[in-house]
C-alpha cells in the first residue's frame, strides 16, 4: 500500500502546551506593558520627561514602549508567521527572554527612580503599575520557554536559563539575496544606528540609563536571534559599501543635533576612538602591551600647539593646517622610534613597565620645561592656552556656517574634520592589517619565537607597529589641541576620570575587540559616552569601570566585536567542529556510516 505525501501548507506550527502557554504569557505581558506606556506614570512634571500625559508616551515610557514592541514581534516570530520568520534565523526563545528582561529592567528602574526622586512609591500613577506588572508577567513567561540549545544542555533554573540565552546556536546559512537588496539592508542598518546613537546622546541622565538597559539587552537579543551575524556577513561581503555607508551616516550626525554640546561629545568620541584604533595596531595586531600610549597623543598635541600661532607659544611660528598636522604626526613618529628602538627587544610585562615609565616621563618633562626647572618650551603646568582655530581653504572652523539650511557650530566643524581623520586612520589600519607586514604582526603576536624561526625579523616588525601607532596618535593629537583650545600635562595621565588616558584607551581596545576595525571604535564610544552622560556617578566611576571589566572578562573575553581567532582562543569547546551548513553531503554520510 502506498502513502501519498502532500506538502504541508505554510501555516503557524502547533506548539506544545507548556510552550504555548509560556508564549501566550509573554504576549499578554508585553501587550500590557505597551498599553501602560499610554497611561500616566506619575502625577507631577518634577520627574524628567513629563510622564504625566495620558495617551502620549514620553521619556522613559518611549523606551519601554520600544522594548515591548520588539518583544511582541520576536514572540510572534516563534509561531512561524511568514512575514516575521526572518527575525529569528538563529533561534526564537533566547531573544525573547533577553528582550523581556530588558523591558523589565527599564520599567523597574523607572519606577524606582520616580519613587526615589519624588519621595516614595505613592507618586506612581496606575500606568507605571500596569507596565511593571506586564513586564514581570512577560519575563516569567519567557522563563517557561525552552532553550534554543540542544537537549543535552538542559537549563534547570533561571540562572542557567539566562546563561543558555547567551549561548544560543549560530544561525544557518541564509539564502542569497540580490546585490541591490543587500546594499539597501546595509544602508538601512547604518541609518537605524545613526538614529539610535543620536537618541542616546541627547538623552538626559535618567533617560540614558533606561536607554542603556534596553540597548544592551536589545543588541544581545538581535545577536542571539541571528540578525547581527547575518548583517556581519553582508558587511564583510560589501566592505567598500559598508565603509562608505558608515562615513555617510556619521557625517549626518551633526545635522541631527540642535545643541552644539552633543556635537562636542561626538568630536571627543572620534578623537578617543581614533587614538584607540592606533593603539589597536600595537596591542591588537602586534601584541605589544603599551601602557604609555597616551604620551604619543600628547606629543602630537604639544607639537601642533607650538607651531599653530598661539600667543603663548614659546616658538612664535604659525604653520598652515596641513603643516601643523604633519609636524604633530612626524614628532610622534620620531618619539615612537626613539622609545621603541631600545625597548622593543623586551617582551611582556617588562615592555609594559617601560612604556608605562615613558608615559610618566613625558608628563613630568612637559611640566619641567617651564623656564625654571628646564628650558622654556611648554610653559610647565600652565600648558599652552589660546590655541587659535583652524582655517582650511578660507573656511574657519571656529565660526558658525550655514550649510543646506543647517547651522554648523564650531564643534560640528571639528567633528567633520575629525571624521575625515578617522576615515584615513581606518583605511591605514585596514590596509596594514591585510598586508604582508600585518600578517607578520599577527605571527609575532601569536608566537614570536616561532615567527622568528620562520624568518620574520621580529624587532623590525615590532618597531614598524610601534612607529605607525605613534603616528596615528599624533594625527589625532594635532586636532585635539585645537578643539580644546589649550593643553596641559595633566591631560595625559595613565589613569584619571577623564578620557583619553592610557588605561581607558587600552580598555577601549579590549572592550571593543582586539585586532578588529569597528571594535575599538565602539569601545571608545561607550567608554567616553557613558561617563559623559552619567556625570553624577563621577565618584564611583573607576569602581564601576572595574566591575564592568570583570564582567566583560568573565562573559565575553574576546570583546564586543571579536574576530574568529579570538573566539576560538577564549572558547575552547568545539574548536574542531565543522558547522553543519559547511559540511558536504558525502562527509556527513561518511561520518554517520563510520559511527
């Protein structure tokens, strides 16, 4: 008797009863939290954001609303709805748990902040309780969903369930899309990224904390859903398009801002990020632990300040912009070679101690060149103030200019200039890393003895890395001197609460991901933006910074943006496994036959 097989229509799959009830609880809770955002959360406008309006979410209510909408979409994707299945190519349940935790964290923080700010929970209106109960219901329902991991890795308690959500399997290979559609997806992704960044940088302290909670859990959920890996595959396939889209999106940032203070934060982030990318050449590619790297930034800044026509300069010359920039880069290059030549024969901790000493020697020397303890060059602790603004082809960066109906302030002008410098540094880093010398740096980083045995001149290769990193820092320093109007030796300490400094630069490289292009840029942006927005935590900044590094080393030692080598190094399990989508059919069959 033959049985005729018919193709099952693309209908929503039937879920097991416990999973179906859990998913229903998530949907109900998320919808309840969403409805609560349209109700008043407090009775007075004394709490920032005006959460007193019914029918129009504002402030932190918008963040909860966004998180609830994302949770609903990802939960519905688990039902196999055709229009939403693309949201979860790597698993449906882990992203839902992470999103519900983000909504619960944001809503709970808002309720606590209102109670603390206004003097008790009596100041909470029904809307806050509705959203809070809905967020809690959704989170408890998400805990009842099965993990996306194989059955041999069970999760028997909430902590294991959360840990399992961070280890969701990688998505399967996606089918090919038309090239124009892939480019459109890349452009749209950077556009969304610009909107999210602009929203976060404009947020006041309370709103920024809620935004940060939702952003962290939301970004992790997107990664565990498989969307981020697929986007990474597209950006790797269209690298030039990605680079152009990133530059265009970043260039649009000043045109989205109405307050020049946010553009000033943006230009400082770019300075910090560019210097971190230069340090990434030394630490991430060549594996040289440099604890005094900020000194090269100072060399470039002092050189540019001395030759840019400041009335307080002891040299009394005024170079044009391009000459001042090249002078700062050349001075940093020279010092990089001078310091590197006698010290790069050292390795490991010994090299770190020597570079740390160089950073302190630079700061002390700048203090002593005051005409009293030494020659009159840098004005000692007073530094070099009154550094004039740059003028490029008649365009004075210190004045406001109207461009296409938008007014570009002084910080916006310097932001666009620094963006150009960042683009140049990214190109230099990318070309260097892919070159023959870049492969030699990686070989030295992995095993210097083996690399030397293979014929690589270790000392010469390390000196090139040291000199290139110093030059890139000098470029950024020449712009920093003009942005800040003045420079002093105390700006270039090993560690203080105001980046850039050597400790924060090294942390930015490690946090973002050593050896990658975008990693240090993201790490530097986070390490600069978070202290700038949460200035009320200044007394606890270093404590929180240390705790964050501990958590990072525990849960993601390879950094936010990790290369494949780092992932294999820090996560030993399954290094030799071949992904299923990469196995040829005959290999799979032979493996089963052998078993």
